[in-house]
């Protein structure tokens, strides 16, 4: 985290009103500076995205080549065009090339288009895609993203939520029984997390879908989808079992190991020993002396995990035939569809910036030692 | 104890999963060799039982999306899906399918690979020598590459060698099979000969061999190969590089994707010398009956306006022949044959391109599924799949159909999705006037009953099938009252008399006649009967979107309409009951059957009745939606979709407004054929259809679009219970009749004596009917592989032919006689060969 959020030393005593005014000024100043810095970060991120997505303008050359190839292919495959007189045929090709170049804005200088992309992105005017269509056929970038977002959220959001709490409680339980059998099992299984989720997905599909035939191979719901919404929900849940299992195998052990170690460190602090010596119940000790000081880390982990759900997971979604955002963005990158790439990046950047901004305030709420903007005040 | 048991179970689970994974397809088995002589097809029943069932054999087809062929195969084996309608090229998967008794497959030719040469030179702008500026070196490259190696080792048997621009499964290859085979023998792999030719030519060009590497003006020559990385062309590029290294060239292999390669080979000036060789690839999605334009396109600067093609310098003789073939400048098929023979040899001498292979792809399916497939487009590209798909011997059932994408782009009939994944299900919802033969590319009558073609005397048009009549006249005058163009302002057709006050002639006149019961038997999926208005609206849509004065003018369509009007001369409705339409045109196909212009209301991107088109026209007129993606972008509105998305609400609002309003679009013209009552009934039908189905896709085909789930990536088609035609109408196309040829004869012949060889032609072990055989040609090669004799075998009986070969002048030694059998009912020729020895007399 940034320096401003570090715990501050005790200062001299001030009147409550003065302290309140100082605190407000400090918070306002911090908020302003923080927002400006985050905004500038977003601007830089978007600019870099535009530059990378367009290879600094080289994509124009690629597109011009592709347009000519595509138009010529159309001319070859259409007997009516193929058999035209050479001059008429070349005129047809030239017209269609010009139309496509105009549609993609290739006649405008790249710098002008970059400026347009920037201003549209910053004002959240996501515009229209150049090639991709949403599932329902729209070329509005907003709809392309919004159509896929729920499916991504429902899978990765659910998985994140389930796994987060499972990992948290498992880590707590293991920290209580350091060196136990299950503790050793989890440590032994952590190397499994070296492989990505899609890798385990292949095995799980093979075992549970191809061999035992008790779970579906992939997709979001049965085909055709059940008309009854309860049956639809049931089908959806059935299709989520294997992906979540794959995510659990690929991510849980190391997360549990990491959090359990974290809890163990806090469990050996002097104040915890003191609490134990005082005879406080172990649940209270966990909640007040172990869990609470680790909350900022846990919340950061949780929220950033949710934010990164936005990016989806192209290979994972492909293995499970899941209609998620990751595959859409992957397609957009392959097609150099700048508006879609920029649109998803700008939304991601704004959400990430907002999360980072909010986290600073959340830290204050959950950890009294932390103060916004540093400066005066005493720690608890 | 419990822990130990759990650990044991967990451990077993991991071991089991690893074992199961290891039990997959055996990747070490050698791929099966596929040759044209023994092309494999799934064994299915050829004679379908007669039935009273109409329309589709099955009740429902459910489309789902599976990206990976490996995953699809696993699901096929598990019985989750019934067919994976995608052109798979993986030889390992092919072996897996062949080894599984529960699976079957269909094959298709459509993709082909070649080497494109940069012909600029002899020197590039920077003074480097370009060896491939010499046609001699390019021609020698034909012998430096081993096409059999490429087909067998790189493609794992899923390819056949290719020497010319003609696809080995299309009509022109079969027509000129003797020339093609002679070329194949002449340019067979011969690296020693290639090296000799290249060495001599390089020295003549001023290069010298220094330490085994070619140099020019003291600098080492390096050949730059742009190698595409997405498919087998990567290995081809590596192989060609190695072959070039073997004859003294240093090679710079540049691996690039399509996007990366395109700016270099398509856009760069060849004289800059950014590349020497590009690993090109092409695709054909329909069987071509006429490849006469190939030579002009692939070897001259005439048809492809990119810098590379502008650098082509064909010889005058070749250019003239290519131009004549391009423009059908001949009067008979015999003359065309002579031109083709010249062009094929001259193309080899030019060799701006060296052709490598025709790729074979396959689509796996469960063994008890039957479906007609197209030799070029496979199952997905087959027009007949909706009419033929069935479980063997069954009526009814649900087919689970998977492909690598579903619902890619908006569906609308005028300028909607061009994706094959969208067009495959669309095809099931529509009908057509004629149906392309999936094995020859010739048209058969479908909704039309008959066709009469009248051509100008001297045109090289020929008839193969007896459902069409063909006649010739000295001149075809287009009647003054025929419609020749469209007035978008007044919304009326312009007659020939108005457009051509001095009259106009055409090269062909095509008259199609529909059955007398057409209006009683055919109805749209929403219940509206087919009427004359649907045909008239189709005619209007041919012109109106391309007219600048139209409210729905589209610049891209404008270019198409301009191109169309360059050859279209007029259309006239002779009778509305039975419907008879005659069309006058200057553009014609060599096959009389393929000149059909039926005006059936199926458009480039789907089908639609006039009232469905009307709401689209209204939406575009009001700038709410646009038929084409280009115009949608220009107007910044949605690209019109009749099946999903924001378009539906807009289209629905027009339907609601039109119900009871008696609205008729283009009333000045369409109003003469449609009454206000019909209009009201139609919009009411469409409103009810939308309420029931949730979309506006409306056809006359054997299936209707039952439901659409865009995000879930699935759609369902259901059998159209009102479809009038019998389900077995197209059953005869369930399998291509690829002949199996056997050749026997004496193994030793004294020179000067006659040798007699017997040719047996069969299909499914039964004699191939002589009436279906178009030719049995023989070719004789001597020990050096030189063609020494050709001729036609003599018919003996069905499936039996005889070759009587005089051996006068034959040198003592081994010889080979090869026979090529071509058929009227399938465009793939079959071959067999026999080796014999001639001894001194």
C-alpha cells in the first residue's frame, strides 16, 4: 500500500474540534490528490492500451493488407464479380476496399484516432466495435461487454466467493493445528497449484463427463436451455461444478497455505500469547487478535480477486465452452478490434482505480491503527 | 485409519485420471494414406426407403458450439453430440475416427496450398539478384519439391499432390485429366534435374557458387521465405527452405501469422525485395464447374490489383490464352479443351506459383447418422444437409449438431452474417429454385419444375442433365416490356424500352417454370402462403438498395448492383399461374443447368417473405437499423438482426404499426400484386409468430427456427410440418459415386505386338453404369516417365472397358499404363495403373 496509509506515531494532544477540522482537511486533501493520481494512472493505462493494441499505428498497415485480401477473396468466390471485365472488376474491388478503409477510419491520421479513442474512453463512451458483434448481434462495445459480464461474474464471481471463504476457514482451521495431518496434506498438495485451472479442467471433463458421464462436458446450460427458470438455474449450477472444481484444485492449496502461514505469524504475536495467558476463549482470540489485524490483507486479496474477474480467462473458458468475457477479449485482441480492447480496459482500469481508492478507506474502518492521509491523530 | 483410506482413495483418483488421460488416442500410429484412387467415404445406405413423411427426416436439430476438434471427438465418442460439422485436418484425430466403429466421417476438398514467388527483377532495387525473376528457376522449383512427402508426411495423408491450379476433385480436372496427368508425370519430384536447371540458370544470370552457396556481385544470396504459422504451411516453409539449401541457397525463414505476413506480401513493392517466397493458401467453398478464370487470375496482372500481381509478366502467348479462357472466348468445349491444354503447360512454364497440395478435411459424426455433404464445402457447406440428415432407417429423433461457433453475427437476408456457422442453420430454413449437386456442382430443379435455356449461336454452352432444354439462336432480342432497371424515386421498374430505346440483345435467355400447385403448397413458417408479392419484392431488393436515390441505399450494395447491371439485360413475368419468368443476361455459365435464374425469394444471406423485408426496409428508411454492417457503422445504428438483440424491439414496433394498416412497401409496384387484405393478414401472422418464437426469421424450408439463445450459444431448428416435398426427395445424394477402378493385363509384351488391358469400374462392388461414365482414358508412360501414348478405352459392358494398345516403337524396358475414369455423377476422377515390360521383338 501507499505510504499515506501507514500507521502514524502518537502526536501531542489537540482539542476535539481542531482534531476534527484537521482530519477533514487531511481526508479532503488526500482524497483529491489520490483521485488525481489514480485518474492520471488510468489515462496512462488507456494510452498504453491504445498504443499496444495498434502496435503504434502498424496495425493500419496490417488492416490495409487484410482488407485487400478479403475483398479479393470475395471477388474470386463470387462468379458474378469474377467474370466481370477486368476494368469493372478492379473498380468493384477498389470501391469495396475504399468503403472498408473508410469504415475503419484508416483515412484519418492515427494520432487523430488515438485522441478520439482517448476522449471516448475517458468519458466512458465505449462506442462501436470494428469487427466483433455481441452474442445478440449488437456492435455496441457496451453491449458486447455487458452481455458477457454476467456469465463471467456468475462463474468466476461464485467461484471466487466460495473459494475465498473456504480458503479462509480452512486456513484458520489449519493454523490452529499446525503440523497436523491435514496441515501436511495441504502443504504436500500446494505444488498442484503450479498448473492452471484449464489443465485440471481437461482431466475433470475426461473423468466426470467422458468416463462417468455424470456431469456435462461444458457450456453454460443444457442445449436447448430449460424453459423453466428453476430448471435453468439447476442446469447452470450443474455446469458450474467442474469449472469451480478446476479452479479450486488450481488455486486453493497455495492460498490456504499462504493464509494459514499468515495466521500462524499473527498467532505467535505477544498480544495473542497474552490473551491466551489471560484465558480468553480461542474463538475470541482468533476473531479479535488474529483475524482482525489480517483483515486489510484479506479484504485486499478478496476485492482485487473480484476486480480481476473482469479479465475473464480465455483458455479456461474455451476448455469449458463457457461464454465468458475472456474469450470475447481474446477474440478482440486477435482481430485488433481497438474499441473493444480499449472499452474493456477502461472499465477495468476505472474499477481497479475505484477499488484501490476505496480500499484506503476500508482499511481505516477495519484497522484503527490506519489513518487516511497520515498526519495528526493517535493510533488506537 | 480413516485418513489413510481417504489418502488411498485420493491417490487412486489421481493415478486413475493420469491413466485415463494416457489412454487417449494413440498418436504413434502411422496415418493412413489417402489417395484419389481409393478415396474413402462412410458406408451408408444408398437406397432410402420410400416414405410418406414430408420435409425433414428428423424432428429437431440442436446446434451447440464446440471450439476444439479434440473436445468434439470426445463428446462424439461419449454420445453427447451426433455430428461435428467442421473441416478437421488433424491426421491423428482422423485415425481415431476410423478406428472407432461407432463413428463415421465425411470428407471434403476445398483448401489448397502453393508457393507464391516474387517475380521482380532480375535485380531488386538494392541490387540484389532475385533468382525467382527467372521463369526457368520457378519452373524448376516444381521438381525440387516432393509433393508426395508434403501430402503424406506433413499432412499425414490428408492431402493429395497438386501440380496445377485445378482442384483435383472439380470438373475441369476431370475434363482435362490426360493433360493434368501428363504434367504430373513431367514435373514429378526430381531434385537432380531441378538442381541442374537452377545451376545453369543462376550462372547465366551472373551468380556464382562460392563455398557451396550462391553469390551475386560478391554478396551472398539469401532467399527470404515468408512462412505462415497457423497451419501445415509452417512445415511446408521449413521443408522448402531445406530444399533450397540443398541447391546452394542461404535461406532466411521468416515465420509470420496472416496479419503479420499480409503487409509484406500483399502490400509491399515486390521490387523492394522484402521477400522471395510466400507460403500461400486458398479456399473454395463450392464445387467449381468452370476454372477458366484461374490462369488470368493467378498468373497475370489483370484481375488482382495488388503490387505482387502487377509485377507478373506472362508471355504474350500465355496472356492471350489466359484472356480467352477468362472471357469464354471460344465457341465449343473442344476449343476450350485445346486452350486449357495450352494454358496448363504455359502456366507450368511461368510458375509464378508452384502448386503443392489439395487438402482433404473430414467431419466426424456418429456411424448411424446419414447426411449429404458437398465435395468442396463438406457437411457445413452442403445445401442438402437439411433434406437428408437422418438416423439410419429412422424417422424422427433429435440431432445434436456441434460446430465451432453459433450465432456469430446478425442474421438478416440482405446483408447479414456471412459466417458459415450462421449460414449452415439458415440453409435449413430456406428453399431454393434449384439445388446444386453436391458431387458435380450441376444444378437440379428443386422448387422450379423446368427450365429452358436459349443461347446465342456460337456460345460454348452444353447440357448434361435432361431436366433442362438448351437451344441456340442467332440473336436474342430482349422484349421492350421486360424490366431492365429500377427507378428508386418513383419506385417502379424501368422497362427495356425505357432503358434501351434502340433495343438490346442478350447472350442468353433463361425461362423457368414453377409447378402449377406452387401457390397452394408452399407457405412461410408464420403461416402466410407464398404469393407473387414475395417474388416481386425479391426483384425490387435486387436493385433498390444499390440505387443512390433509394432510402435504403448502401454504397457497398451499389457497387454490386452496378456490376450486376453490367451484364443483366432484363426480366419478364410471362405468367403468374403457373409462374413463368424469363431472364435475359449477357453473363452465362458453360453448363446449361447452372444458368438458372429463378427469382425464388432466397437472398445472399437468407430467405424472407415480402412482409419481413418490409419491416427491415422501414427500419432502415427511418435510420433505426441498417441491413449491412457498413451502413450500420455509418449511421451509428444497430446492424439489423431478425433473430436477437436490440433490433427485435425496433422491428416489432413496425410490425405492430403495420397490423391493420394495409401497409404495402413500394406500393407503386408491389401494390399491383399485393392487396391490403393480404398485407394485414401477413403482418398479423408475423406478430403472432414473434409472440410465439421471439424472432422474425421466417422461411419456407424443411426446418423453422424454433428458438435462439445467443449468450448460451445454442439454437434449435424444428421440422416444418407444412413442408410439401417428400423427405426422400434428395436421398440419392447420400453418398458420392466415386468409382473404384481395377486394371489388369499382360505383364510382358513383345514390342510391336498389341497388348490388351481390361478395365473394371465398380461402385460398392457393383458395375458402374456405362451411362454415368463420361470417359475412360488411358495414358502410357515409358521407363523415364515420359507420356508416350494416350487414348480412350472401349466400352465392353457396364463396368467393363478394354484398352487395345499397339506397342510399335516402344523401347524395350518397363512401361506403365494408367487409366483415368471420369463420371457424370461425381466430379472426382478415379485412377488405376499397371506396369508391364516390353521386350525386343
